[in-house]
C-alpha cells in the first residue's frame, strides 16, 4: 500500500462517519459523567454539556479544514510533512502514546465497572486479557471491519435509550429550576470537565484518508457530534430530575443507577444486562484507538502493524493491572482528561496554523524560483 493513498478496497463510504464519530464519543464515560459536571455547574450542568458540544463542532470544523488541505494524508503523515522526519516522528510518537493511553483508560474503567457491579472478585488482568483479545481480533481485520463494528454496535445498543423512560416516571422537574443559576465560570468548569467524556472525534484525523467520497464527509461527522451531544444532554437532564442533588453527588455510576429501577416481569436486575451490553459500546472505541496507535508504529518505524498491535495489547493488560483502587483510577482519569483537553481541543488550531504557514512558504518559494 502506498503511504497516504489507501487502495479502494480499504475505503468506506462517508455516511459511515456518523457511526464512527458517535461510537468513538460514546464510551465508558457515559456511565458516570453526570456527577463531575454537576459538582461544577449544579442543575445547569446540561448547559455545560451544550457548550462542550458546540466547542467540539468548532474543533471538528478546524480539523476538516486541515484535512481538506491534505486529503490523502493522516495525522502521522501531516506531521512528517510539516515538521520533518525527526520532529515529526517525535510528535507522532507522543500522539501514538496518547492513543494507547486512551485505550488503557477506557479498558480499565470498564473493568472497574464490571468489578463493582457484577464480579467483585474477578482479577483485572483476566478481564483486560479478554478485552485485549477481542480488540486484537477486530483490528487485525482492518479499518473496514472496525468501521463495520461501529455500525453494528450502534444498531445493537441504541435501544438502551428507551429504558430511560422508567426513571422519567419519577422525575421531579423542579430540580431544573431556576435555569442559568450557575455563573459563567462554573459553566466553563463544567464544560472542561466534560472533555474526557466527549473526546473520541479526534480519530477523524486518522480515518479521513480512508473515506471514499470526502466532499460529503462534513454532514455525517457533524450529525454524529450532534447526536452525541443530544444524548448526553438528555441523560444529564433525566439524572438531575431523578436524583436529589445530595444523591447525585454521592453516585459514581449515575447512568447505571438509573437502570436499577428498570424491572421486567422476566428480568429483575436489568443493570446486569446493560453492563454486559456496554462492552459492545466500548469495543469500537477501543479498536479505533488501538488501530490508530499501532498504525503510528508502522508510520514511524515502518514495522508491521500487527506486531505493534500485539505489543500494545500486552501493554494494555499490564498497565491496566497497575491501577487497583478507585482513587488511583480517578487520578488516572483526571490526568488523562487534562492531557486530552490540550491534544483534542487545543492542538488542532496550532496544526491548522502551521499547515497554512507551510503552504504559504511553499507558494512564495515557488514564485521566487
């Protein structure tokens, strides 16, 4: 395969970007994002989520402008072209580590979810190994398989939204009043805390060269972002009107606590089913990050991607096992959230400015020569 110019058999239609963006944004963060946003913005937390959604749309807009100037290059190739082989390779290595770290954070949080709700005694390494095997199997199939898993995951899990009707029956809508009581500073803090939950769309910088009809890519991408934002706002509003403020501040996994009141005549503990299905939600997320991370090794060192994938799967198991307590996992999440804020929401603006400067320099050089 020629670098930066994928063969047609690896490309996919642009409408599938809706599912890629949605599935990569909706992950393990959805299980318990409400408390940290509520701590900052109170019952106006849904406003902070709207602000984060708008910020994500603007960031994707600038990403697309960069990619349209380099339509057949992923981020790794853009870096090499822009900064040269050495500095470009260095930045690529950092970005690759970020992708691997994202997969580890998602994996460890899901393992903790299973340990908290279903199997408290199961070792972390065992569940991490199962996840690593599934990720490796999917990524070895190639980008089209991973995109297909994003589509299937959406179809198989979107119905979970319907069961949120159960907590709405006990809603106390006055919990939302008065609207806009939080200050701009508090709303901004809530928006920043949303960064860990809403990231995932940065994968666009790696899958874009594989999109077949790129001129139609903008709409499904922004629709995916909009769908994710609406989903988070709806779940936040339902959480606020269902829990009292004190209850919400003490609830780590608020979304699964909402599922606890869902009871069917044939099924009493619905949350167990939901946690099992949650693996289908996080798998596309994990596969996309591992695919992008292992592709970095191929770009930087020209090694075979599958060997990098095996090594990263092993690292995911080992590093996940190092975080044992809730405090350690919480610290990991906080630190990764801060880093992702700069990488996902800040760096694309620097990259776009650098691409413009480089192009202008080349034009002037061409005119002079």
